């Protein structure tokens, strides 16, 4: 991906018309398969300055795809009057330096930290060992297995990297699924029992947290099913996935 930044200096008496033009032009970006996302911002200190950020799938897709499409023709028709006010227009390549600040709690913090996730997995595996579908998969389960799964969930949800540091990270977790031939009924039961356990131990019940929590369970268990198929050859080296709030941030009244 590449990020295009366009910096404008727009006369004060044209601000409203400028932003209205980009509101209309944005429909062309939403329709463009080469566009990932976009944002127009106005400077707080110098209100005449605006910066448009557009993430493109690549420089080539922008210049050879979007620029030669009907979407660009309609887009440019809206913003043409403001081209003389452009001070900079360049593509930038994202680096590895990115992340989320501390104003939004991690799912790990919102859930209640390590203690809450250990309660969750303890209760969950109490159900597992008596469940006809899942019990065979865990017949030789280590007594510390619930704690290890809590460590995994903690790291996935933004907590300490203990599973990576102490248990071998993603490659070790993957090794626990290879060749196990987990079926869809078992996957669904696993998700169902873990959601029940979340209710039983009092994990936060707000829709935003539960949507993110359930989203990870669906993604992770479906991946486990694929990786457990006989003959599967998944990627062996990868970091522990980090799961966030997705499209619904935490609800803070």
C-alpha cells in the first residue's frame, strides 16, 4: 500500500465550498477499487491548511488505475477549482512504526486482565472435560493447559507477551492443532462453551467487547480447523496475532 498526502492552503471564504466539493468527490473514492481509505483534515492552528490522506493499494494502481478511470474523471470535476491551492502532493510508503495510543484500552484491559482470563479458561475447561464432543480432543490435557490458554488470549488481546516468551509463541500453538482433524461441530461447541463461560465468570457484557471477543473466537477457531486438516501445510513461523476492537470501539458514556 501507499499513502498519498495532498496539502492545500484554501482561502477562508472558500472553506465551506471546498469541503462540500470533497464530500461529493469522496463518492468516487468509495467506488474506486484502488482506494483503501481516505480522510480530509483541517489544521487547528492554521485553518486555511487542509490535508487529504488517501491510502491506495499501490502507486501503480493509483496512477495507472484510478487516474485513468471514470471515477477519476468525476472526482477531478469536483475538485478542479481547488488544484491551484495545492502545496504538496506526494506518495509515502508506510513504515513498521505504527500502533495505538493509550487513550483506548486494550481488550485485555477491558476484560479485566490476566486474572479474568484465567477465570474464563478454568471455567471453560471444566465444561470441556465433561462434553461428549470436546472431551476426546483433550483426553491428555496438561493440568496447566487452562493457564496456558489464558496466556495466549492475554497476548492476543493486547496483554503481556508471556505466551511468546514462555511457551514458544505462534509456532507452538500451531503445533497443538496439526493433524488433529478438528470438525465443524467441535469448533462450534468450543465457541459456544467459551461464550457461556464468559457469561458465567462475569466478563464484560457490553456489545462492543463481546463483538470483538466473539469475532476472535470465530476467526481463531476456523483457522484452527483449517490448520488441523490432514495434509495441511500452514505457515509455520508467524507472530501471535493481536486482536483489537475492530469497527466498534469501546463504549465510553
